C-alpha cells in the first residue's frame, strides 16, 4: 500500500502530542494497530526511527524531535488554510486550540466557555491545560495565555483582567500553631507547599522590596516543605488543610480568603505585577474562530457576562 504522506505526517504529530498510540488513534477514529502500521511505513520511508516505543509510553527520538519541529509549522499552515475554507467566509467554525495555565483556567477562561459555545455552535474548543511555556506554532495551538513578562516579541497579545497580585496564604489553624512570617526570609522556618513546573523546575517564590534603596525590586526565595505538586488546586487544598503556606495568584484563592478558610501574609512584599495575556503569532492571519473568542472573552471580562 502506498504511503499517504499527509496523513502519516499528521498521525506522527498527533502521536507525539499525546505520547500515546491509543489516545491518538481514538482522536483519529482508527485502531491503534492501524496507526502503528502507518508510523512503521513512515519510518521505513524516511529510513530513520522517529519514536521510542515501550509498553508504558511513546516518546520522540532525537531525529523524531527535529523532524516534528520542521514539519509542524507547514502542517499548521495547511490546517489553517483548510479550516478557513470550511468557514465559508467570516463565519466562525472549526476547532480552536488554546493552551491555558491551570492557575487562570477557573477565573479567566472557564466562566465564559458555555456562553461562547452557545454563541458560536460551529466552533469546537480544545483547551489544553499547560503549566509550561508552550510553542504555539510547533504544537499546533491557535492561541495561548501567559504572563506578560514571558511573552515572546513576535506575538500579538491582549491583556486579560489587568495587573495581578500574588499572595502567600495559610489556614488560621496553621498560623495559630506556627505563627506568621513578617519577612520573606522567615519562610525558612515555615512549611511551604511548593509548585513544580512541567519542565521539572521548582517555582522560586517572588517578592518585591516595599521600602528602602531596593524598593520595587523583585527577588526570589527558595522555600521548603512537605508537599510539592504541579497542580495549583492541590496546593490550595493543602494550605486550607493546614499543611503549610502556598504562593498563588490572588484570584485563585479569593473565595477562600473571603470566607476565612485562608489568610494572607507578607502582603506589603507582594505588589501588583503585569498580568496575563491571550497571545497568538503575529504572522497569523487571525481566523474568525479566534477573533470571535477574543471578542467574547473581552466582553466577558468587561461585563461579567
């Protein structure tokens, strides 16, 4: 059987994205064995092994990683061109893939999803929770959400919700038992719930000097404690349960602060900072589905509806 190059390349990209033949096959609505055969044909055709296969996982070889980086922009351009044709002019339609960090999903994105889907039923949303710096073009995303300080220069960005504040929080029971830190250096004597990025790096808590010659200058603190997690919800739960302090963007813990389950400390060391942005590649001709989502999100943030 002749190799269908376009289908094989898309299959390879999808397997790499999921790290699984089974999940990729389910999305393509084919069997895992058929997909495996397609990849074997592609590897035979190029004469290089593209994937490491074990009983537990599928990963890219060095050659496979380099190959994926080369073909992804071209495949994305083709997909966008086909998607545009299917949209019949300016009517939003097709699948919109967005990379969103967990810490903003609940208070920035999730509240407007239902109303967006009702307004634009021909659009399918594919929201991927990514606690890392995502390469939109290489990974096939239409847009992402990221802190302004981490935006690449070649991106178009729309501010979401204005400046943000971080807070250090703990439960009333924790403070009754351990006291309250008065300075960031006091955190060395406290249990802290640490956050691990997808890159495996541990987040260093950030503070800014409130007074003196260094006023306004940011610095980082290493903290330690009994729990490390890559899930903000778990970190907040641990703080509410009195297991330690955690460092979060304020909207993530606003409800728990309001009802008294959590209390904040070191507020004077945590001034506002540049907030989150929805961003997309500047060279992208904005498709109607993304334009509709941007306008809908902007309206929701302005009106709450």
